[in-house]
C-alpha cells in the first residue's frame, strides 16, 4: 500500500512539475486556461496554489529521476495578482468617470470629447475669466422670474454687436424650462421679428417696418408686451442700425420690470465701424481688405450719410440724433418709412413672389463719387467743430446702461455666453455645442481673419484713424465703462 501511495504521489508531482514545452505553447486554448486558472483543461489542480517562474535547485529533478541539477519551471495554482489588477482597473475607471462628469458639468459635453486624460503639456491651462456677481435686488428678481419660466429675455442689439450670435446660441437653446412637450422658441428672423406669424398681437412685429413702429415699447405698455411675447417666446431681440431709424428713446422703456431680463453686448466703436456690412462693402469696396483709397476712407469717416462712424452705440442708448443726418427731421424719416411700406404693398400685390426689400432701401443711395480726392483731403482741425457729443451725453448713456440686467463684453463673448447660461439656468452643454457651431460658421465666412490686426492697422491711414478716435471719444469712453460692469471681466 505504501509503495502504491508513493507511486501516486510521485505521478501527481510529476504532472504538476511538468515543464512548459513548445507543444503546449502551440495550443492556444490550453495556454489560455493555464494562464487563467493555473491548470490544464483536462486536469484540475487543488485550490490555494500559486504559480510562478522559479528555480527548484534540482530538487524536482532528483525526485523525478532526472539527471543533475537541471533547472525546471514549476507551476502553482491560483494567482492573487489578478485581484490587484482588477482593483487597479476599477480605480482607473472610477477616475475617468469622475473627470468626465466634472468636465461635463463645467465645460459641456462637446468639450469633454476633446479632453485627453493623463497627457502632460508644458503649456499652462488658461485660467477662467472672473464672473462678477449680481447683487441688485431688482436684477436678481428678474433673473429668478426668468429661471422659473415667467420672464422674457430681451437683447438690445445694435447692428454688429454680436446679436446674431446671441440669437443663435442663447435664443435657440430653448429657454430654462424647455422640453419636447413644451418647446420654448424665439422669433424666427434673427430672434428679431416673427415672419411665421406665430403671434398675432400688436407687439409682435412680422417685418422690420412694423418693428420700427412698435419699439422701443413705452413704459406703460411693457407689461402687456412681456405677457404677450412670453406666451410663445422665451427670448426676443430689438435690433437697430443706428439712431436715425428709432421712433423713441431707449430710456422710455421699463427696464426695471420684474419679468424682463435685458441684455446688451458692448463693442469697441472703432472695431464696430470696421464690421461695415453689405451696404458699406458696396459703397466702399476693399475697406476691410486694406484696398480702400485714402479719399475713400475720409469719405466713410466724414460723410453725413454714414451713421456707423459717429458715436453709433452711444446715440442709440442716449437718443441724440445727428444734426446732419441724411433723413433730417424725425417726421421726415417716418414719412419715408410709410412711403416705402405703401410702395412695397403695391408691388407685392402685382407679384406672386415679391422680392424682399431691405429696411433702408430707397433711403440711402450709393454715392457716384467720394467727397474728396487723394490730392484734396480734409484737415483734422477743420473737422473738429462738427463734434456734437459731450460729457452730458455720456453721463446719460451710462445711466441707461446701468438699468440693463446684464452687460456682456464682445471681447470675451464665449465666456460671457457660458456665464449667462449658468446665471439663467440654461443647458450649458447645448449652449457650448451651439457656440462651437456658430464659431465654425464665422471662420468659414472669413469673419475672424482680421482679429490679429489692430484697428489702426486695418484702416491704414494715421490721420483717418486719429480723426475717428477723436470723433468717437465718448462712445469709446462708454465702452471702457461697460467693461467695468460686464458680467465677465475680460481682463482678468
């Protein structure tokens, strides 16, 4: 019996100590099971054993009858290293999820896609801009009402002040309580007027002419206006291409209404006049490409028909009309608007598909030639007497700007959109996605090609640039003030 037991133990030991050979390496399934379980598929080994590569100093060889102290490879059973690997993998996955949701909460889902974990870089990450807290009781109440779905978001949009981007990013986000069942929208045309005629009320314009006749809404009519617009829209915009077309002053509206969140975006006046537009591109071809002549620049800077170069934003806020404007008196402009509307309605009745008219068509005509020639240019000293904006106009504009709920600086508008979205309870991931789409569209259109050049470099003539800076002194001063109260401090 003892001899038989010794033979069985020797046979088991020989099977356990069998070295790995080439044949076993060629058997993928056998090798997989060996590495997984420490045993071959045909024979299971006792539990509690470990396996590793070790030198048994010839003891196994002597027991098995092999010659000399030949080194062999022995295998043991269960591997405890797999527990450590599982634990490490679990910790890594947990860390990835933590970083993902942390980034999603602050940067948005589209930004998370760009993150690369465990990458090192010599460049320091840009620090976030400082967001100024809103402490005024009236403004906090306005924001709370909007977040609860009872307030209307209104953007005062001077042309080329980022209002189109505001509409595409904030207006098209859907509002604070938007859902598939209760979608919240904005007017279809640049969040400006309702061409689809979703609302049929006096204060919901369906074209530009109706808009100019109904806005700015008077103080006593603001409550009716907000309740009517908020029944369908969470956001709308008032766009003005200068003070000449406005029917009344901005100050006449009730900007302190508890259910109104008002936003205005400010911009450097010289940078703004370089934005031009389609009409400026036709009148002064090459002005934004460095090809406009010296006489052409002087015409753009001094022509009384060009309100873009004469304290554009300050006049919209404060309400002072230009004394040498192309329309003359306010009543004359209203008459021309009425005539343009009547003429348009007659042409519309004659055509099945009428051509869409621009709001300034028939009012401004393309000049046949410039006011000056390159050998007959004006002097700066002779033009200073035409300036009609002073400190009193600036102080009035500051007082009106302080009445707005939120002021954004176009210099860091992306940061402003993010901060405003959090303030108003909007979906930050949707805002980020739409913001990236708008920025890509602007790049495709070439609107970011001049961002690296200064305004003086883009104009190209020192005398013209100096004249524009002096002429727009208080508009520039108003922009500098707006940077001290904007929601995001772009200089932080």
